[in-house]
C-alpha cells in the first residue's frame, strides 16, 4: 500500500516506541490531581489578577455611563431662537 506519513524516512540507530491511542487513558489522574491543581493555581493568583481586572472594568463602566448621559442631554443653545 505504500509508506505511511510517519514512515517516510528510515533513520539508522534510532529506536522509537509508541503506544496505541486506544491503549492510553484519555484523562489519567483528572479528578485526583487535575482539579486540585487548578484550584491551587486559581487561589494563588486570584488576588494578583482580579483587583486589576475589577478596577479596569469599573472605570470602563463608569466612563461609558457618563458618555451615554452626556449624549442624551440637549444643547440649549440650539433651541434659543425657536420661540
């Protein structure tokens, strides 16, 4: 049938071993090591990242509200000669 993509070249004196993906565990140690590690990393860096993000979001929110309120106001000089 021809050569497969992984067998295009023959390299001498190099031995490689592979395991079939069907023989591997898809999520080894996911619940015992993965979730506690994520929790540890989040709690250790939360107070370094969260205050900066909250301050940035708050300033952006207040700026947006003030610009919106200014856009809703009428310019009284435009309506002086209407009466």
